[in-house]
């Protein structure tokens, strides 16, 4: 039997010898990782967007909590990282089809790699809607770092160019916020993960529409797409919630009489936003 080269994070170890030097580098697709020093050998392609981190860093210098799927970056604020329940939810979401598809679109080499995505955790009174679990918004960031909220409706040429990766030093930033509630059990952690899924779809819909039509849809227009049970967005969230059933099934089974609904209706209610 040959030696298994797919080790750390399931990435391939490159142990070829060049001259008298053995590489011992892990191939992440877009960068090579040196496990001896815990750093990549080349800079992060998005380093200019994350000034507080060394451009050669790996997973915000915290490989216990994070994985770097393809050698690129995801921006998580300190408040987000420091909340154990929110991070557990985020990591669970990243393992679902919805999370993987989002990373595929917005990660290095993805169709929307030029868009910066920030995950943040805030006090609930900072969220746009009262009693909401989270929210999402997009901004145009110019070459000087000044951010301007992108309003609903027809957008400017600068916004459309930035969304398409043609901005003159400017780019689009999406911020996904999760409320700092007491997410005290796995059932509620699954709810947070579904919120990540829900809010990330707002980002995807906005960017797709801006690039194609030059229009940022209203929240109501986006929800009409997301809540259509026959549509791709709804089906994606439904499947992702099922994929996290190890988190919520025990609570459902314990309280199914209280919920007074079968498990299919229960899941539909969760991905529709009706948390009971």
C-alpha cells in the first residue's frame, strides 16, 4: 500500500525532493502551506482587506477553530470569533451544501471572489429589525477605505463595476451580523447556522442582481425568492438544515408533542423563519 499523503485538513502533502531539499509543503490549491512554521509560503490574495493580520497567516492564527478551505480568507470579527456558540454554528454551516456553495462563490477563484464578506456578532439592539436573529448589508468601499451603504434599486456604475471586479481600487463588502443572544443549546446553535445560511443568501442575490441588472433588490423581493418552496434558494436552505439534524433532532424528539407538527413541517418552519 502507498503512503497516505492526504493528511492535515485533507490536503495533499507535497514531499518531492528538489536537489537535496525535501519540500514537505501542503497543497491548498491557491497557496502552499508550510506546517513546520504554520504559515503559507505566499501572501493571502485578500491581504489588503485584512490589514490587522499578517499576509502570510493561516486561519487567523487559530487552526483549532478554523480551516482554510482553498488557501484564501474569510473575515470574522473578534466579537464573532470569541462567541463559542456562534462559532460552533458557523463551523456547522460551513459543512453543509449551502455553506460550501457560498465559500465556492466568494472564496479565491470563485465567481464573486472580489467581494469581501465579513461575519460579525453584535448586540441585538444593533440589528436592523427588532427581535431578529441577524441581518445583512452591502457597502461600496472606495480606494481610500471609505464605505457607503448600497441602497435598494438601481445602482451606480461604480457599484456595478466593483461588484464585477472592475472597480478602480474599490470593492463591495457584505457584512453578515448575528445577534449576541444566549444561544445555549444545540437546537439554538442550529438556528444560528440557519441564520448564517439565510443572510448569506441575501448577499448572493444582491451581488448576482447588481452584476446582471445593475439593481439591488429590496429585502421583500429577496425574500420572495428565498421563501419560494419550489425555488433553488429555499431548497438549498432546507437541505442544509437537514444536514445539521444532529444538532436539532434530539430537541425535536423530546418536544415533538409541544411542537404539534411532523418533522417535515418542522423543518419547513425553521427554514421559513418561523422559530417556535
